[in-house]
């Protein structure tokens, strides 16, 4: 947060009560969502309720030891983030304090309280390359220059959205800090590389558009069956050991987003420690640079109270919108929104609000919706197009999807990737349950797949879905009477479904080739299985016994398409062999 750089104190009140992260103050002149400093230590908090002379604050730091009678200071400013070069490759806590700066300041890995740190380094020099000249007229949102923020990402320096804009009267290339003026306008407005933005307010856009491009992930089960759109929303439940971490890493590495924002508002400190340790190790497979060069990590550290989970989420989405404004495609992953909802429940109960379902506040659904609504495919105010795709993990207790957080989330998001602990146990990875998952983007993304991959994309996908559905039904019968009791055509269907599951839906994240499957290969694999299907059924109709059909030499080679680098040739040969071997049987 920008607290170190902002702020004057506009008023001082007195603490009346302290209840965990909720503090009430008397005689404080503040507005809703204003940032306040609580107690002698100056812990950061945010005004969440005002009733008469009593102001209620949720505090983003541990409040033990804070006592009634201590001061509360209002800044008169809403909770905001610092935006500018330096946000990427940074690891923040829930109120955008860079963890490395905090550690240096306190000489310890355990964060102390009441420590200030600006979200971006105010002293670092950046090489500013202007994109405008004196005499040019610029408007809010326009790009005035470029800074190489990391080896991977060019940072676009923009006129802040709340500026009027005007004619450029001074601009210079060179090295500047984020607070130096780089462009001056005739109306006196000065543009720096740093912007502040209140986290609870969506950054403005020209228009939110219907997303029509997939966020290609290179994961077959996702791209092939349950695609997410650029600017879309998805939920992913994460029962322990179900492969959630691997799935998230795969998305972070391979999804064709320019920028990744990872928001960790986890429960246990060590969950987040893992993330903080893991992410900086990851390599960006597309560039060979560290993945962090296009990533910003916001992690609620162990000594931060539950309230900070909320600020994590808002900080993350605001940063995402900032890079969207530059014309980038941003993927935001929030892990886990259930922990955030639990925080809302705790705060709400301390406020003695009327509880809704399972003790969650009545506004749970509205809050979740507000968050996901900030995702989307946008025409930005500077005319560029950019997107924020939001992928929220949910962690339903006991894997029970009927609980309120999961249910409310599913009403909002348009993609559901049901990670399944049973599949993981059977070593079916990625363990995304194809019967329970869905994507409401399929139809609107079909034209893209038809134009960019193959016009039969939708038809082939539907065929696969139908076979898998049929398998699910047949499995019930098989459990009762055994496979051999089924008619031959159904036995054959089961065999085809097995290839769909094992060869197509399974994908090994740790295999150098299989880890990423371009959509063309995804389609090609499906086509091969379909060829086997069609030829096999023709053979069956011609009277060949099912056992002979499924026994052909070529069939098991379907299971190895995934690891072929030059799959085209392999697939063509395989399809020819399947045909030849099956036709030889009749
Ligand atoms: P979680 O985070 O849900 O506890 P992980 O993501 O750590 O689970 O996955 C547990 C294990 O499952 C991993 O160590 C790995 O062996 C295996 N696994 C998960 N996903 C995949 C995958 N896509 N490919 C191969 N192995 C996987």
C-alpha cells in the first residue's frame, strides 16, 4: 500500500474496543473504506462501518496488545495500491508491502507490525522511452512511454485514468524514478510512472466485450473439453492432494496470458511459504526467463489476520486491471476464495450482523460477484484491448460442493474445473472430473477453434463428450453384471472411452513434451481416437469379434501420441496402420 508515500493524518480518534481484527473507535472523522492507523504501533486498517460517533475498522495486522484508549488516526484516503514498474517480479503481503523490503527492515523473516513500505521502490531508476512528443495531445489512459520493467515485459506508462489530458509541453527520455515527472501537460498535469488506485474501485474501461478468444492452456482436458475464455471466470476446487498445485503451476506457466497475478490468501502460513518458495523457482517455458518476470505474487503471510485476505484479493484484481489497461492479457489466480469468505464470516460475526447460510454474511454472494465482475475482456480507455481472466480456487470443507461458498461461486463463474481426489488417487492426472466440470464458453469460443485449429473442433468434442457420458452410464451396468455381459458394441464403446481417458484426458505435467499440448495436437489426438472408433465399428458391423478388434497392434500406440514431439507424422502412420489392420480382419 502506498501508506509510506501518501499520507497526512486528517483526524485522530480513540479506540473503544478491540475484538480480534475488528476495532471500534470514537470521535474519528473518517469515511467508509478510508485507511486508518490503529493504536500506538500504527497498524493498518480500513473503515468498514460508521454508526454515529463510532467507526468500525478491520485491521490488516495482528491486534494483540492493542488496547482501548490508544489513538486511531485517519488518513482520509481509501485503501489503494501503488502501480508502476516494479510490481512484476515482486512478492507482496496482503497490503502490498514488498516482503523482501519488510524482511530487510526487520532483519527477520517474521514480519513485525506497523512497518511501512511503499508498493514500488521509490528510488530505483528506470529507463523511460517516450512514445509522445511535445505538441501531441493525450487523453486519460493513453500510453506516453515505455519502460523495460523486466526482461519479459515492457511496461506502458499511461496517463492516469482520472486525468483530464491535454497537450504535451515537456517530455524527456532518460532515467527516472517512479515519482519523477516524465511528461507535463499544458493544463499543468504531471505524469509520473507511478499511479495510485483505490482497490475497491474497478479501473475504468471503454467497454466490456463478450470474450471470444480462449485462454489456451496447453492442457488437453481444459482446452479440449472445458475451455476458459480470455477474460473469463473459472472456479477450481482443491481437495488436498488432488493436484491443485501442479494444475496452478501449469496454468501459470503455459496459459497464454502475458501477466500472471497469483493471490494467496491461504489458511496456514506454510501453505503460503510454499508458494513464495515455489514460484520464484519456476521458469517461463516460452522465454526461458524466470516466470516471476511476468508475475506478481500477493501472499497473506502467517502473521496477518484474516481481514488481510480481503485486501489480498482486491490488491490482486487492481494490479491485474492495471496491466490489462496496457493491453495485456492477465491471468489472476486466487487461492483460495473460501478462505476469504471465511474471513468475511468472522468479521461479520464480530460485527454481530445477521448471519445468512452457515453463518456467512448475507452479502457473501454480492462480494464474490463484485470480484469476478472485474474480470473480463475489455476495450480499454486508450483503445487497446486487454483481459483479466479470474481463476478462483474454492476449498469446500469435506469436498462438499453444496456448501454456500462453492454454490455461490458456481452461480457466478462460467467454468468449473472439478479437481477430484478419487481420480488423483487412481493417478489420473490432471484429475479434472469430466462428468462434473463444465464450461459455458464452449459455444462462444467455437468459432476461434474452427478458424484457428479445425472446423470440426466442436463436432469432435461433442463426440468425445457423448462417448464419456455413455461410458459413465455403462459403468453402472458393468458394476452390476460385469463387462462381458454387455453387448459387443457397448464393450467397444468402453474401450474407446478408455482411450479417451487414458490417452487424451490424462496428461503428464512432468514430461518435457506432454506438459504442453498445443490445440492442434489436442485435436489431432482426438481425431486419431475417432478414426479408431469409426474403423472399429465398421469392423464390428462386418462381423469381426470385439476382442479381435481391440487387440490390434496399432491401438496401444494411441497412448503414446502425447509424448511425440513430431506427432503429425506419427499420427498419420498410426491412422493408416489402424485402418489397415482392422480392414484386414474382414
Ligand atoms: P495438491 O496441491 O492438491 O495437494 P499437488 O498438486 O501437489 O496436490 O499434486 C500431488 C501429486 O500429484 C504431485 O506431486 C504429482 O506427483 C501428482 N500430479 C498432480 N498433477 C499432475 C499432473 N498433471 N501430471 C503428473 N502428475 C501430477
